[in-house]
C-alpha cells in the first residue's frame, strides 16, 4: 500500500461549510473512492492559512487524484468550487507533497 499526501486551499471563511459538506459526503463518491483502492483518507485544515492537508493510503495505482474523469468526482468538484481554489475544470488546486519520513 502506498501513502499519498497533498495540499489544497480553502477560501477564507468557508471552514464550517467545508466540514458540513464532507460530513455529508455522497455515498456514491465514498463508494467510488473505496472501489478505487483509496483507504484511510484524512483531511486536515491549517486554520491560519486555510490550507487543507490531505493524506490517504492507496491499494493499486489509482488515488483520488486520478479519478477526475469520473462524472461523480466531477460533480463533487463543481459542488465544492465555491468554497475552494479550483482549476478551470473545477478540480481543486492541489500540490503533491513528497514523503520524507514515516514511522509505523
């Protein structure tokens, strides 16, 4: 299993709405992520900078970052676009992070 981490950016003042939407994550999106091998997916927020830090483990080669062509993911991106920094296709602006240390 591989670990993957990346950052995204939340728009200022949108913390509560971001949390609300994720607490009600669509069942079809959760099923898609699970079926794609995404496990132990956690998102943290640095409230000082509105930076989101996401970490997940993945079985196989596909991560949540590889599912952008899926209609469910694309709808989710559009749903979240008003509260996050996004690219022209509504995908979140994200920056992959290099793993430099891990301890089990």
